[in-house]
């Protein structure tokens, strides 16, 4: 037997394990097809959920506040896409992860001869792309409801994609890190309640008590709204560099948590 050659009991060499960027890219494209095929029936409900949370919350705030000045209405409208993105991550992505845990789908996926990083990249790509239509529809409906004019930035599309990627990564990492699906559902329900009521997304952070405002300067939700708001308004957002940095840090942390959980899986 030549040095380094491995022969099976039947006398034939086992299939070679694919390596390199070509194998990774081919695996990524294959998993994209798998994820798109498995989620296409869920897409309409996914978008509807985003719109109900985003545009619905924007409309409800209008009932609470009554007639508003144009600048106040613009603040609410520009915050609605952030609610839609958060709803997509918390409800959509986390529900998908939980459903695959219960059905044993992850066991099948991890057994495939593809890099696990390609699996995660595919899932994040598909759900980030699925988030964008709901975000845009929410923004359009909220702007129509309050009759406000938006100032689209040249980088508005990039801002929306980055914010959606952060929200999707966070939802995926959180649901993957929690083993018990029942605990996952309890945590997510609490998170939805806290985010919708106590996050400075459709109202200024200065309205919060000092300790709560300080907490939100570490959490990602305020900055997610700031990045999205900067893409469609002028003069409402300052210190955008900090917002990008915090979102990037939370995105990397979510990826690291996902990698740690997946790496421990055998």
C-alpha cells in the first residue's frame, strides 16, 4: 500500500471528502436550493407576520397619540421597519429552528457531506432575503397611513440588508443555543413583549428612564432602528458610526454562538 493511501475492507478507496472554496461554494448553493424549497410555502405568512407587527404597531401608536406633527409621524413611520425586522428574526427564524429541532431535521442536515458553515450561511442568506419584502411593505404602508414623505439615502438598501442580517443572525443564534424548544418559545415570547413595549424604536430614547436608556445603548434594537431610520430620513439620526459598530458586534457574537453550538454537535 502506498504511503497515505486508505483502502476500505472491500479493497476500494472511500469517497474523498470535499475541501476548498469550490466545495464550500457548491455546498452553499445546494443548501440554498434546499432552504428555498423548504420555505417557499412559508414566505407569504412570513411577510404577513412582519407587516402585521410593523405596520400594525405603527398604526396603533397613532391611535394612542392622536393628531401628530409631521416630524413625530415621520419618527413612527421610520421605526416601523425595525419592528418588522425584529418580528422576522424573533418569530420567523426562531420558529424555523425550533420546528427543525422537534422534527429532527437538523440531525439530517448535519449528516450531509457539506460544511456546516455553508448550512448556516445558506439559512442566514435565505431568511435575510425573506425579511426585506416585509420591511419594505411595512414602510410603504406606514408612510401611506401617515402621509409622510421619506428621503431615501443612496445606501438605504444596504442599511436594510445589514439590519435584517443582524436580526436574523441573532434570532438564529438564540434559538440554536437554547436546547429545549419549550424554553425557546418562553424566551421568545418574553423578548417580543419587551422589544415591542420597551425598546426606543418608534419613540426617542430620551423618553426612557436613564437606567433603561443605558441598557438600550448596549442592546442592538435601538441601533437597528437607527440604521434603518437613517436610510429613509434626513436629520433624525446622529452618531451612525456607533450604530454600525454595535450591530456588527452583535452580529459577530451571534455567529460565534452559532459556531460554538454547531461545533459541539456530533
